């Protein structure tokens, strides 16, 4: 009888660690890439709405000296430039706008279209990325022209951060003119 009780007790004790391992919730698949897609999409939408809603006649506005501060339109073009740059590298493609400085466009309609097109180019990169593909190390060319090897996701996180920083610039310009930015409008 003692042997039977000892055997049953031993069996119960051995199943506790196995039960503990299987009762923990599994981490959601691709949690980081889904977060990045959501963050990118939110900032993307705010930037497009900002470009569309800012008055055409104010696109040349700058809050400081001409040579030191970009005007509103130049920021929109700059954001479009860098979305093409970083997303083309994440895709492993040649930049489709290389040598074409979108920051030099001067009309609102052309700048809004350039920004929308740049985001349309980037959208599939973010939407199709998984955590595994985001961790793949890819070759890039840095702004200084030097080659580097980085995880794909780090390049896209940098792109998202850059977009968000320049959205903050546009918010400042909008607030100066008494315009409520998209992220502050009632939903």
C-alpha cells in the first residue's frame, strides 16, 4: 500500500511542472510587428490629414530664418523622401525616387500626392512584416553613404520615429496658425 501511495504521489508531483508550463498563456504571435504597424499607421494618417488640411497659401510658412528652418511644404516633402529611402532599403529595392528631391516641390497638391504615394509605397513593408522577418539583418546605405547591416525592423522603427518627429513639427506650425492638429481633434 505504501508503495502505491508513494507511486501516486510521485506521479502527481511530476505532473505539476508540466501543468504549470502548459497553463501559461502563449505570447501573441508577431506582437512587435503588429505594434509597429499600428504605430506607423496612426502617424501616417495624422501626417496625411495634416498635409491635406493645412491651407495652400501657408505651405511656404516657416517659424524661423529661411536657411535654418524648413517651411511646411518642405517638411511634407522631406517626410516623403525618407519614407521612400528607408522603405526601399527594407524591401531590398532601389529607391524609386532617388535623385528626385520631393522637398523641392512647391505646390500643396503635388506635395500631398507625393506624401500619399510615399506612404502607399511603405504600407506593404509594414503590413507584411512579421517579427521573424523584422529580425532579418539586411544591408543598407546610411545617410553618410557608408554601408551597414541592420535588422529590417530597426530601419522601420527609425522611419516611424522620423515620421512622428516631423508630425510634431507640423503640429507646431498648425498651432501657430490656430489649427487643431488631427491627433487633437475629437473622435
